[in-house]
C-alpha cells in the first residue's frame, strides 16, 4: 500500500480540510458522520463515467412515477401511449412503426420481399446482353454467361443467410466454369452439364466432411453448396441451347421480370408478366425467323423466370440479396426451359 498521506489530511494533528460547501467540525467523530451521510461529490464519478446516458426512446415504455405493484392475481394494464408519442404501446405484434418484414423476422417467420424495379432492370439488361451475344456467336455468349453464373453462386449463399462463404461460392463458380469448358469441348452436348453436376456434388460433400462445424451446420452448408453449384452449372444451358432459342428466351425473361416489377396486385402482376413474356417471344421469334413457337418458348421461359423471382424474394432478403439473387435467379431458372423448349420447337 502507498505510504503517501491522503490529500487534504495532515498526519501531524492538523484539522482535515473541508470539502467545498462543507462546514468544518471540531469533533472528528461528528465530521466523520457528516462526511458519510451528507457529503455530495462534485465532478464525475465511476458511475457517471461508465454509464451511458439514457435516451428518450429507451424510456418510452417505462412506467410513470409513482407506479404501484399490482396485487396478487391482478394483471397489470399496459400504459396508454401519449397522444403525440412516436411509439405505440408494447404489444405482441410490435408497435405501429414496425414494418411487416421486421415483424415477420421478430416472430420467426420468413418474410417475402420482392426485389423491385432496379434489380429487374439489371436482369433485363443482362438478358438483353445474353440475347445479343447469342446472335453474335458462342464465344461472345460466354462473357455475359460467366457473369450470370458468378452472381448466381454468390446470391444463393447470401439468400440462405450464409456469408461470408468464400469456399462454397468459389466451388460453385468453379463448377460453372468447368461445365462451360466441357460444353465447348463436347460440341455443346448436354451430358457435359450432367457430368459436371455429379462431380461437383461429390466435391461439395468432401468439402463439408472436412469442416469442423456442428453436424447441423455442415448439413445446411452442404445443401447450400450443392444448390449454388447446381444453379450456376444449369445456367450453362444457354450455351447448350440453339442461338435463336437463347435470343427469344432471354428477351422474354427480360420483359417478364420488368412486367412483374410493376406496382400491381400479385395475381394480376403474374398474369401480365406471363402475357408479356409470350408477346415478347412472338416478337423476338419474328425477328430471328423462329416462327410461331416463339409464344410457347417465351411463356415457358417467363414462367421459370417468375419462379426464380419468387425464390429470390423469400427468407430474410436484403439489398445485397436483391442485387445478386434477385438479378440472377430469374435468368438461371429459365435456362433449362430455353434449352428443352428450344430443342423441341426449333
């Protein structure tokens, strides 16, 4: 312990110095009692230094002064909000300032929030790039296709709440690149997609077996990795499909997603989007010389695009999800329909 005398105290018998505003006492015992009972510290203390100030929002639900505890068996009534208060009463469903998505998250439900017009515009732009590149040639189509596959792999992981997941995203994107290479080597044979899918399922399984996470988390990560790789690889169906079918299908997806983003009721919006996709398919088929099957191809691609759009709106979406999964999933989901209908109708 330090041997230094306390400040304000004279060890040689002098009277202790009085605190500001304190009357000195001749009796040391009386002075001690006064110090213990009535002394008021000035300046900052430990409590004022460590405790954060309480804001008005934190005290919105505090009971008023003079609150009395309820008697046994009596249910206390909720305090009524002030007339000009910005917060409503504390209820199970939340107050009036809580949005539907926030309330759904608080209650453990998965909200559905549609991406909106900006992601739809990006989807339409990417679809037009695919359509134009398909008309130019196979290697020109690779540029927008690789961008679509990368955004698909990243968006699926974030849609499932897994971030960062660099290994899974890298594995899914690598599978897409391997599928593209296999398609080019095999003269665009669809068996290249199926073979790559099988190999990448095994690689995803090995990756999760090496993980030290809990079994439930490893299973969840395995499903997310397999799904992300599968979607990115299946998007390579644009490379296997006929060029005219890619042009018609990509334009139909672009129009369908834009129509779906219009401020209409959901049933009406879906019907309008399907009709718009069929009409865009007819127009695009007339330009490419595909003929009347363009309506069926456009409607099929538009229907798959709406499914991808719905999936991107589900389960804790965020702005990042909307600008990745919301942009890519409509086009990726439409790739199998473009390939199958293109082979059957062209």
